[in-house]
């Protein structure tokens, strides 16, 4: 079995498990980048998404100025192609992380790249909460935080999980580009060690691993979204 | 001694949209007494929902004065707006329950959690909240569905949960915004009877907005009719049903009354033809019952033959209200005298226009 694999995937075996260009570090880097930028980008996206819904003209804190601030920031960052964003915010990355290259440095552009997308998704998910439910909560004397947490976030939770899944998958796609600033990961493996060296087998296996990762995220996301939905059974 | 619990004074609500302003409520004044069931009827778009949202300030008016249960919620009579403070309003809102056409329950929380949500800021301890929530569910007959999710309940059951939730903080006012409009007739009656029971047992003041006259007829004490943002007629239920001044009110009452349905049937069947010495009149009598002797008397004293084509009786606020459709035959002079006599017996006589029933 191992011999057969070595025969058809010589370059994959050549990369080895550990060390520079090894498979384990590549997988670890992809997981690391996805996880932390999902946390930072997710928090930013949630804050902006909630902000957009609350300050919109039919929200519970209508405020044209604040809404337009959130809206402009989100639109601005969404408009920048990610590969350019990587370079564009390098000085900011330098300030925050102390270096412009490497896996940790990639977290800054990744978070900034994913949050506007997530913010828009969160906005749509929260806007799907029936306005009547919010009105009912208000008629019961609910406070601001009751309405945000018990009504908006809880009522839309299944929808939020669905958009989080979509966002995570697109984030995995972004991490593949982070190789451009020396962040490593499976994307880098597929390009730098596979494509650039005409090692198609390496590209193939790297792609396969990304696919498995995406599939797992999708399956878990779908499962949670289903279990946490009590709206239409 | 009746005490006003809701005082709306010259309330106007204006919505500004791009280039136009829409006056949803125009200078409406409305007083509602404690313990009343007050029906507000009108077609959709008449401004009923907007008006009642002023009661708990879900809708801030543009001008006027709103005083609820002794507290000034809103005042703007001289260009200076005075609005109750947000924190205070929150507490006051808990004393004004509200139910909605589409129930508006929290879908991701169970029935009992929905009721507990309303009690989140009460001074009760966690255990007391749980037991009070269960008591409320018992009150509406749903304690066995406490752990179900709203989507697992029927519409009528969901509305009962909404009522339990609205009653959680022992409100003195309950607003029903088309609360029975999405329900089937059987559930509608159940919900209305529940509201009536709460009104009796807890002394709850109920404000009932609806476009269904049937609902008002079943439980309301007083009625206001709205059209184009204005209240065009108010009165107690009996007056509105037997002696409506405004055409729209009669239309509302009419579309819902069994009599008009019977008339429509007669018209469709072309069963009745009127001769020159005949006319069709509607006799409405309240409280007492018209006996056969009246008909006999018409014949004996006025030489007028009365032929009953349709009759029915309804109970409004516990008072029987009867309606008779009669074709009277006799000379013009005699018919006039007969009608005068009937009016003297406290019977409301309305001439039924030929077009309404005949030659149709």
C-alpha cells in the first residue's frame, strides 16, 4: 500500500510529514489561520452586522450617521480584492504583529478580508427576524440587550449558523491566498510545492485536504443549523 | 363610578415618506373606562393599529396627548414634545399587555420560556418565575404544552400562549391587535371568550381592534368605528348595532348581521315582488319581544296586513335584539299611521329600499 502510494505520489511523499514544506505544518497553518481569523473577523463582522440592523431606519436605534458609517466601512473593505488587501494593509500588519510576513501576520488581512462579507451575511440573517416579534418584545418592556440577545441573535441563530458556515468556507479559500505573504498552509503547498514544481500529485493531495476540510465545516454547519431550528418543523 | 384608564386627546400620527406625508391618525380623541371591553373597528388601513400603538407608545404620535392609567406618556399640544422617560416607559409597558394577529411568539424558545421572557425583569426569584409561568399557562389551558415550541402548536394555542405572556406582569390593560383575525371561527370564539373571562375575573380593560364585527358583537361593551384615520362614530354596542348614525357603521353592522345575509338570499331568489300598495320595512326591537299581537293590531287598528318574510334575534351584551323584515300592505295613509304606531312602541323602523331586496 505504502509502496503503491509512493509510486504514484512521489512528490507527496517527498514533502514528508514534518519540517519545512511538510504536510503537518501546512495543515496546522491552514487550521490556525482559519480558526483565529474566524474569531477576530467573526467578532468584527457580528458587531458591524448587528450595528447595521439596529441603526437602520426600521431598527430599534435608528441613526442615519452611524448606519452610514458601518455601511461605508463594510462596502469599502468588500471592494478590495483580497490579494491586493494583503499588500495594501501590510503597514498596519507591521504595527499590530511586528512583522509583515508569516502565518500570524496573515491573520490581520484575513480578519479584515472576511469581516465585511460576514457583516453583510449577519445583517441579512438578523433582518429576517420578524419585526412583529421585536414589537412584541418591546410591548413586554424588554430592554435593549434583551432584544439583541434574546430576540435577534436567538431567533436568527439557525440562520446565523448557516451564514457562518458559508463565511468559514470562503475564509478557507482566503487562507489559500495567504501563501503570497509567506503564511504557508495548504494553498501554499498546492502552488509553491505543487504547481510551481510541476508536482501535480502534491497539488492534487493539497486540494483534496482542503476539500475534506470544507466538507467537514459544511456538514457540521448544516447539522447545527437543523438542530437549532424550531421555526418550521 | 367609572374611571378613565386610557385618555387619548387629539392624537395625530403622521408618517413622512420621501415626498409625501401620510396622516395615519387625525386628531383622534378617545377615552376608555377601566374594566371595559372596547372594540375599535374599521377596514384595514383605517389607522386602528397605529392608534392603539400610541397606547403603549410603540408608535410615537406627532401631536396630542396620551395619558395611560394616570401617567402622562406623551404630550405635544404647543409644539413642545414631552415623552415619558425610556426606563419608566419600559416598566409601564409591562402593565399593558398586547397580543397580535400573528402571535409574534419567540420561535426559538419553548412555550414556558416565552412566558418567562416576559418576567425576566420582575422582582420574582427564579423559582417563583417558573411557577408563575406555569400558573399562567394553566390559566389559558396549556400547561401540558409548556415544553413545546410555538411551531408545534395550532394558531389558537399560540394565541393563548401570547395571552399568557401578555398577562405575565399582571397588566391592567390588554390590547388585542387583530388577535383573532388569523384564527378559524372555533378558535376565534375560544379566544374571545377567554378575553371576556379575563375581563370579568381580573377586571382587565381590553382594547379590541378588529375588522370582524362578529368579534366585537360577542364581547365588546363599547365600540368606536374608524375610517381614514378618524373615529367616525362611538357608542355602546347596542346603539351601534341598532341605531348607527354613519353609513360605514351600518355597512359594518350590516355585513355581519344575519338579516342582511337573509336579504341577499331573498334578493337572489327573486321571491318577493312588491305591488304599489306594499312596502318592505325592517323592525328592530331591543329588550322586549315583539309578539304576534302587534301584527294583529296592525291589521285590526290600521287595516294593514303585515307579512313577515324574515326574522331573527341576537343577544348583544346580554340583551336580546330582534330584527323582523316585514312587507306591509295597505293604503299609503294607513301604512303611515301603522309605522307611526310602531315607532311609538320603541321599535326602530327602517324602510328597506327596493333596490336592496327587490328587482335585483
